[in-house]
C-alpha cells in the first residue's frame, strides 16, 4: 500500500480548502476556475492514487471504466453520491469516501432559510425594496404563511432531517416524518412517523425534502403527493432536484395547490425549469446548502483524515464503498 498517496483535486475549491488539501498531500489540482469535463478529469487523474471530486463531476459506468489504473480511491466532496456509479467503482476495486455528518447543521440552517423565505414571500418583498416600488406599510401587503405552530413534514429523517427537526422546536411545530424505516425513540425525539409519503403529505403544512437521491426517489414528490398537502402548504427541497417532478410542482404553484416553494436544488442544474425563475412564489437558491467556510473546511478535513486512515489500513466510517 502507498503511504504517501498522490491526489488529483478536480473540484474548483475556495482557496482555504485548496490550501488545506495541498498542505496535507502531494496534490495536483484543477486551476482552471471552472468545472472540468469528464475527459479533462480523466486526463488529469493520470498517475494519481486519489481523485477528489464533487457533485458536478459525474462518473457514470463509462467514465469509471476510463479512469486511469493508478486511481484507487475516489473522494466525493459531498454527502450526496448520486453522481457516482458506485457499483462500477466497487467492481474496479476503487474505494469511495464522502462527507456525511459535517454538513448537517449548515444544510439544516439553509432548509430553514428556504422555509421562512418561501412562507414569508421574501422574493416579492426584496423586489419591492430593490426596485423602489414599495408604497409604504399596508395591512394588505405580502400576507404570508405562519411558520410558528405549524406542522412540519420531513421526507428523509437522516442526519440532516433530524437537524432540521431540532430547529423546529423553537418554532413550536409538530414534526412528522417519513422514512423507509421508523427511527428509535431517541432519534425520533417526539416526531410522528408515517409509513407512507401519502400519509406524511396530509399532515405537512411544510413539506421538507431531505432524503438522499436514488433511482427510487426520482419524481417521488409528484402531483398526487402535492394534492394531498393541506391548503397553503410550502414545499422545500434541500436534497436533490430530481426528487420533485418539476412539471407537477410548477403546476401546483401556478394554481395555488401549493402556496410557495423554497428550493436550493433543481433537476438539471444550472439549467433549471424556466418557471422557477419567474414564479413569485418560488424562493430559489443556487445549491448553497453546505456553503459556509466552516463546513467547507470540515468537509476537507474529513476527506483528508479518511484518506490518511485508509492508507494506514483503517476503514473510516465515511467509506461508502
Ligand atoms: C452535497 O454535499 O451533497 C451537496 O449537495 C453538494 O453536492
């Protein structure tokens, strides 16, 4: 086993994060200031033992087959791993690491930003301020949806879902959730389990999507689910765009079936459904859930320590294959 692995860092990192990687390892890196194409990534990975990439660097089966023979480890600087063909990587004997745990709180903060911003019509409010069209206070103006005391439905009660749930106590909300498996009482922390998404939807004034993306979650939040939501519901997505059926959500937002949506993630990023750019009841953010410097550095630290552990013969908990 190599004791000093050579890294290729494909991500376009902020300087602090790049400095961290280069201070820990012999690391070549992407200095082009942009996302690499798959061909470029494969070319630059020649001779590297470890490739560090992220959600914008997909490796499908064909790309995995073309990775240089030197590559023995792929680290994804993300908690999501739906951009990787894990089976193909495993079949090639490539170990895969991700960054669970360290970004839960930043993502949960962002989920709350989305829910509050969507519920309180922030987009329309900002427009009045920035365009100078505000006519002054009025009791009719931008009447939103109350967050405090409402019911929060969380789809996916993993670490991020539970971090979102913890914050809901401060808003005196009742928390409901749907998972494939019910959690134990300690992790559930008083949240009410629903064995189906349909049942969760009926109780969700706020439906917050926090489950991992996989082929089985694609299009899960569709017209049928949206129609089950209580009147004036708010939908929030902090996970991956393709869990939502865009046409169905856009229709629900246009017709008032859903009051508003707070979305940090979109199918086909950055080429998002055009209606999300126009609708006044969409509070959209450009996939910044984990984007704080502390979290960015914690993700780097986790990957660097797991590479070191791996090359010392250990199996770190964040090894996903
Ligand atoms: C994650 O960590 O999965 C973020 O969404 C960035 O990809």
